[in-house]
């Protein structure tokens, strides 16, 4: 491999460059290359300029560091110079300058220790030797001797000199040598030489260039404080961030840049970092820049700066303008806070269907997380149950304060908007706090009235705005007036206020308040709708049940109804007590399959049908057969009846409904028990359509489940119903009920029936019979007392003993205690079918009424009895039977064997007859006819003369016929 010059690895313009202060022509020519070498220039690992490569040492030709006079601190410091010893670490230690001298003979006269380190020759090896022979490669020695001669002639010279260094990693190096002519004490010419390794110089240049690039071109603001805590230098980015030219910062302190408080913090931080050496990161600093009053926020990081020897020379730092980032962080924090508040509002607002509770829940969320004071006003018409919220278009409708909350006071205060006590003119404009529950109006031009009119939120300004109010010693900062809008309808007004010291409301706060008010408004409107529907359901349910306590001749009646759905209080169970002619009473208990409003509607239709059929005075089995047809028609399209096939379709629809499949047609299936009691004969006729059997408790006898043929439910169709007739003694107890009383998921129907018998049977309870639902150890004495007491007590005992709180089905309970009509209250006679029976009937009726003390009814009764008996003689057959019944009213019945029902008609003026039934209808409280197994019965009813009710005047009634 051919050798190449030692300087071949360096740029051409660098190798052999030289400068002479006396003659430019004395430079070393680039055409004279150094001698070839097998090695490359020294690597950076041998760079003597690196502080870590070797420890600094002093030259043997210069004073020791302890005696070298230096300036204290930085060269730019304003502190007066003080002579003192200094630890190594100057720039000379970085570039490692070596020195030696040449004597008049051109040989080395002095040799420093740094020269030994740099050139690899000891003083013994170098002193007295020709420098060219000592460390110049052989091929360059001739030219080098000429240069040495020129130097000894008094010329300065600077250039790059390759040198041979066996200790170097590559065996050679390149040094930049500066030769200064000098004289000895005898006036002879000599030379002082300073040599620096080129690699050290280039590394220093690179480090300076990199430092300048980082400091000057960095997008971060760099700054440097000296040990006196005054600025030494800043980069352009720092100057741009703080709004001043870079040169104006030199010598400035923290107090020249920041307000007093922030300057104290920065100065303390600088002193702490300088003393401890511990870095400080992300220190927030707040201030302003020249020409801009906006508060800015900077993030400052500080670290201590050291010399090469580790001596602290100042504090360096980076400053970043984080105003935008801080604003974004605050906005993000505000958004997170708002989202958390909305999440809390979603969980807490609307937990109940009560208007006042919902309003309080809104304020519990808003105070104090969102504001310091808050109130809710709702329209008075909304609270009074109007169909439509009566908020007038001008916002002047009456409102009621339903909720108030405050984090700064214990009681209501005047805030947000003024309220004139007693109206607009009563107190001359004196304002007072609005109490919770108080009804008030807002003035027409007030912000609250404007917000109600426009349905848009408004911010009432704080102090200086003309609308703020003094709250004790606290001034309101601002108030948000937010209309509460639900489904495009304003239902009320919410006010949120912040006191002095809090941030005023902004756009984001307004949006949040509108959202909170809207959520509460929807819940309030839902509560209003629920209350309206609940009231309607109650009206429906009450209209479908017997009003008050039902009364019947010869019966003491008590009833209970417990809806399975406590929210709507409506269901498909019903009971009814229907007065029939002849002081007879029909007892009905039914259960429509299903729950809720739909079952209640079906129940209402069937109940109406039962009442209509009962007034026709049909037998119980006939009533159920007709109900079955009606129920089948209700579930068919267009109300058509299809007999047994319709019933089969109803069962199929019921099966689909049980499976959860969809069917557009309604399914009406119901169970019912129908009983008719005659207080004269004390006989009761029962018919059952798939309903649980009645329970009968006769005096001194155990409770019995009556064996009434069950039959099929109503709506099935195609099956006949059977009936049984039972004689009930006085004092007997009859219980009709629905399956919700005796059936639940916890026990079977048989167990529930046994528990009901135990609750109604004093003897069985006394013997210790306890069912699954009867409390253990229930004393028989309590049961006997309830059974012997009023029917109300018996109903309460049954409901408290059985499991009636399962909420699975509606519960209806109808109980009747048989009293019967005494023989003294009945007048019954058989009359032959002859004309004189008319007079005899009048005599018997008058005599009976006189014996009862009803002389006031004698004339009217005598007249009407005469008309009915006459009709029986004219249109009827067989013997005539006359019966008078006295109970709560007076009932007269005329029986005959004819099947033709009487029909009332209007007689013409020329007709001689046809006015008998007209007369009966005008003079009686009611009249009618019914079929009997052997003919018919025509009856009329008269109210008793008790002073509370009176029948029509007979004279006026007779005159009205003409």
C-alpha cells in the first residue's frame, strides 16, 4: 500500500496554512505537502481539548495555578476584579496550549510539560535538540529548516505543522504553531513557540457553533443569569416571548421583568438552584408584556451552569409561553367539570314524579358546584293541575317559588331580579325576599319576565350593571335567568347567582345552565303529565267502582279494592252491588285477565254490561251467558259474535298473548261470580264463570267454600252456565273475592283458599290452624272478635292476615252479612182474578201502610195499586198476588200468570184508557216489570217520607197528563 501525506485527510486549504505578520509571501506553500504517513489524524477520543480526556496541568514555563492572577467570577460581571487563586477550568484547559522556546542556535531551549503531553517528548529528549530533527517528519525537514531560519531572522509565523508523536494513537498529529520572535538577555535572536493540537481547536469550534445554534435558533426561550442573579444573555425567542429586544436584557434582574410577587418567586428560585444545584422544572410565572395588558403565563425551567472544572458560573433556563395551553387546560377542566355536573344531574334530577322534589333536586346539583344561590319558580297554573301550563305570552302569569338553595345564607334573600311586595304599587317599590311557596309576578320589563316571554336565558350583570342587589355584606357578581322549557313549553324559571369573588357567568356557564334547566323541565313536565294521567286513572277507577259504602236491603256490606299497580291504581278487578226490584240485591265480583289501563277499560265495559243485564231482572245464569257473548264480541273485529268458534279464537289469542306474540286484536277474558239475594225469602242464587268459589260462614258453623259450578271464563263462549240456590240464615257471612287475594308466587291457590277460610273461621283459628300466610301464633280470640264485630273490621282482619302486598295482581273483596227483612216489613196477599179484587187490594194496601205509620203514602199507594191490579185483571192470567215491602223504600209488587210484558204508551186526548202506566211512572220513584217462572211481576217504588226525599206531587202529576 502506498503512503500518503500526513495532511491528506484534511482540507487542502487547512493543511500548511500559515500567516506572517511581516510578509504574506512567507506562508508555507500548499504545494509542499507533509511526509506520507500510514495513519489517519488523531480521533476525537484523543482530543486534548475535551475536559474529560485528561486533567488540566500547567506548563513548566508558566506559573502554577495557585500563583496565577485571575479575575473573580465572570468576565462580564460588574463586580470589581479581585486577585485570587482559581481552580482550573479556563479556555486554556479546554484547548490545552503547549509552549516551548528556541535559542539563538535554533535548538530547543525550554520545553513545557504541556509540550510533553502534546508532542510526546520529554524535556530531556527535547531540550538542546533541533526541533526539525525532534518532531518533523523526514520528508519535510528541509523546508522546515528554512522556516526556522526565517523565524530566527525576526519573522512571526503561524501555520499547521505535522509532528511525529509515538504516544499518539495514530503515531502522528497536526499542531497549529504560533512562533513569536524574541531576544535573549544578550540581544541574540530567539523564538517563543505556542502549539495547539488542531483537533482540539476544531472540536472547540464545533462546540461553539453547536451551542450558538441551539441558543440562537431554538424555538424555546433560553436565558442565562450570572451568579449575581442578573441576566447575561438571552436568545431571540426569549426576546420575542417577553416583547423586548434581546440586547435590553443584559444586566436585567427578575424585578425588571415581572410584577413584585412573581419577581420574588423567580429570584428565590434562581437563588435556590444556584445554591443547591438542583434543577427546577415547569415553574409557573404570571405577568404581562410591554404594550399588552393581557395576563400571560409562562413555564420556566432552571438549572445550574458549570465551568469545565465544575465551578458554578450561573443559572440557565428555558421559558415557554403556556398562556394558550393554560387556557386550553382551563377550558378542558371546565368541560370536564361541566360533564361531571351533567352526569350528576342525570343521576339525581328526576328521581321522583313530584314537581317540588324535582325542583329541589336541580338546586342540590347546582349549589354550590355551579353557583352560590339558586331558585326555581313554576307557573301557578301548572301546580294547580291545569291541562296546559297557563304561562301568558307576556311572561306576567303567576308563579310560585317552589325551591330555594343558598351556600351563603340560611334563608331566602332577594337576588337576581327585584320583586315588589304586595304587587306593583302597594309598597312603593320596596323589594323583599320571595319565600318558598309564595305566589308572585315579575314586572313586565324585568329580565325574568323577558326571559319567560322569549324563552331565552339572560345574564343579569353584577355591580355597576344597575340590576344587582345587595346580599347582606356580599354583592352579587352576576345572575343567570334561565327559562325552563320542556317540549317547546315554558313551565317555569330557574335563577342561578354567583357572589362577589366568584367568576362571572360565561357562555359555557350559560349553556350548562340551560341544559340543567331543560333536564329539570322535562322531569317536571313528566311529573305533571304523570299527575294528570294518575288523576284520570283515579277518576276512571272510582267511576267504575261503587260510590261510597254500598247499601242493600237485608244486607250489611263492606268492600275493599287494592290495585296491583300502585302507580296508576287501576286494574281489571271489579265488584258491584246492584239493587234489583223487590228489594233484591245482585252481588258481582269479576276479574279481567291482564293489568293496567287496558284491563280497566275492559272491566268498565263488562261492568256496564252487568248493570244493564241486571236491570232486565234475568236469572244469574242468563246474565253470565249474555256477558259471555258480549265479551266474545268485544274481542272480535267490529264486535261480531261467533259463538263457540269465537270463543275458540279467544282462547287462541289468549295463548298467543301468554307467549308474548303480537296480535292486533284485543283479547277479553274474564272471570265473574254473580249472586242475587232476596231478603224476603233469604235465598241467594249463584252463578260462576271460572271464578274462585265464594266463602260462606254461617253462625256457629265453620267457613265453607261453596260448591258453585265453576263454568268457563267469560269470552270463551259455547258453554252453558249453571246456578245454585242457597238459603242464607240471618247472621251468615258471605265473602266474594278475586284470585289476587288467595294466589301468589309464594303459595298455591289451594293454600291461599285454606288461609282465607282460616281467616274467616273463628273456630278453626282457635284450634290453632295456621296457613302459610297467617302469622304464627295469631290468637283465636282476635279472629273471633273481628268476625263478631263490624264487617269493616272483618275486611281489615282478612287483608292483614293474608299476603296482600305481593303486588302481583289486583285484589277485590266484597263481604255481606245477611240480615233479612222481618215478617213485619212484608205484606203479602193472594187475590182472585175478579173485579172486586181491585177494591180489596186498595183496602189491604191502606191498612198495611197505616199499620206501618206511612199514612202520607196511603193515597198514592192506593191509586197505583189500583192501576196495577186493574192491568193484571185486564191483561194477565190466573190469580193475582199483591206484596208490599218496607225497607229503605216502599216497594209494591203485583204478580199474575200472564207472559205479556206491560208497555207504556202515550194516550190521545180522545182515548178512554191507556193512562195507567203513565200515572204509575209520574207518581212513583221507579217502576218496571220482570219475568217469573210462572208469569210476570209489575212493581213500583215510593220513597219514604223521612223529610230528606219526597216523591212527585200527585195533583201536579195528574194535571200534567192533560
